[in-house]
């Protein structure tokens, strides 16, 4: 009973006071009850893939949006997680509860390996350097086709669960926990240091903070989240192939993040949950013109909502207090924290 009262009090004092948090809670509830409303295989598959890609996009946002380490080769982490899991499952017949964590650890190590040689690079030089790593991994895949599957990929991968509903709750649950964890990191002191490194690394180093350690940590955390998404993706689709490492896979999280709103974590999630279903719908309705319409949609959003859809919606329903900077609902006359009058 105590925990129930605490939960109700938390919802009343922390969640329902802001429309954006109420929307996030409603979204989580919809995801939780969706299999109870429909068990259509197409719908569940679409939501599962979107949840995985939202985690993948959030991992890029932590690295690039928060820490300012722009990566054009983020598919390296996704593909490392997918291939590590696939190799362990296909060759050693290990269960998913072993292969998925190992795949995530492998992607974390890949993040560290990429971070070390790129520590002295900035801006476009860093972006071009990260672009080379997934291409090198694709070359290794093609060099050993008997082991890695070559162009055809690895197919003999075990399923995560015996039914689609079980897979849904497992994947969406893990993706949700990791996204919230990334958001908590971004809202913590560590996220503040990442922000500072992005804005002025020289000033941060002059203040006595070891920027090398924090940039490596950003690469490792981003690799961990992206590798987990790749490992779950391999088990769900039951294949790991070169498409997990190609340029399109690297550019997708960038598109979703910019569309939803960078340096927010929830922005990439919103971007993935809008763009991926739209692209899938266009593939069904107008397959010949899907990429053209998809590009036009992105251009329109960037033209009229340059900060991203999620930030635009938040600014429309909430306002920041000019005195204490605490956010309140847009329809309130006074700040919920200090009582100062809110500007219309």
C-alpha cells in the first residue's frame, strides 16, 4: 500500500504537472497494452522494429547530440552487436540470454576501439574517420565468407522467444529501459559534462576535467546501447548481414535524431516512431516514389520545425519560467515552482 501511494504521489507531482511527461506516460501505456488490443503480426513486427531503431537513434544522440562526437559510421556498433550475436548463435548454439549481452559488450569494446584513435579529431575530420570503420568491418566479412556468411549473411539464428507477443514485450521492454537510462545519463552530471565538451572542449580541459576519459565513456555507452539494439535485431529478424553495416544504416539514426530533435534522447525516439512507420507505409502504397515523398517530408519538417518535431511540440504545450527556468504547462498564468508570472 505504501508503494502504491508513493507511485500515485509521484505521478501527481512529477508526471501530470507537465504535458510532455503525460504524453510520454500515455505513449508507454499504449505500447504496454498494444498486444492486448491486437496481435496482428504486421503491427507487432512494425512496433518491435521501430522500438529497436529508436534505441539505436538514441545511442547516436548521446554520442553526437550530447558529447558532440559526430559519427557517420554508427552502423559499426549496430553491426558488431548483430554479428557477434549471430556468430555465437549459429556456430556455438548459445542461447539468446548469453549472445545478446556478449554482443552488447562487443559493441562497447568497438566503441572504445573507435574512440581511442579518434580522440584528437574534431568536427568533419572525426565524422569522416568514423565512416571508415564499418567499411573495414564489411571488408572483413567478405574476406571470410565461410565464417561470416559473406554477402548472404548468417541465417541460423535462434529466436528470442516462442511467440511474437513474448518477443514484443521482451524487445520493447529492453529498449524502453535502455532509452530511459540514456535519458537519465543525459540529465545527470555526466550529461552536463558531455554538453560542456560539445560546446568548448578546451575550456572543459582547462577546468581540470579529463575530457579524454569522458569522450571514451560516451563512445562506450553509445556502443553498448547500439550493440544491444543490433543483437536484438539479429535475433528478431534471424539474420545478420552486410546491410547491418552499410551507409544507409549509419545515416538512419542521424535522420531520425535531426527530425525528432537532437540532444534530447526523446527526440530520436519520436523521430523513429514517426519516420519508420511512414516509410513502411509509403513502401506499401507508392513504392516507386517512397524515397521522394520521404525526403520531401523531412525537408518540410526541417523548414518549419528546425529544432525537431519533439522540441516543437514541447515548446507549444510548455513554457519555461523567466525567473527559475522551471517548465510549466503553456496554459498556466504563473510558474508552478516560484509563482512568477509566465510570459504569453
